[in-house]
């Protein structure tokens, strides 16, 4: 396994990492590995455009959404 050294980290980031590690009951180094794993490796499965389209719910027919022109409110201004 490879080793990774990160230098010149802002103190606020280092403290936040240690606090987060403490909340999870693990070392800062283990939390660092966990964050890198989540961000770089564990990604949601990408769906194809067709899959996304097939998941759109049917909300009615096109005719249900036709615009009705109300002629009584249409006014022409000079």
C-alpha cells in the first residue's frame, strides 16, 4: 500500500479532521483515508439518459397542459 503525506494544511482543516475523527471514534489518519475513499472512489452509479427518462413519472397527456387563450383579457394598447 502507498503512503501519502500532506503538507501545509491550514490549522482549521487539521482541527476539523481531528474533531471529525473523534466523532467517528477513529484516528485522524483513518478519517483522512475514509474521506479520500468516499470522495475519490465511492461514487454513485451513473445512470444513462434513457434510464433517467424512464424514471420520470407520467403526469398526464400533452392535452392536459394546453394553454387556453382568454380573449376577454387580451387588450391592445395604443
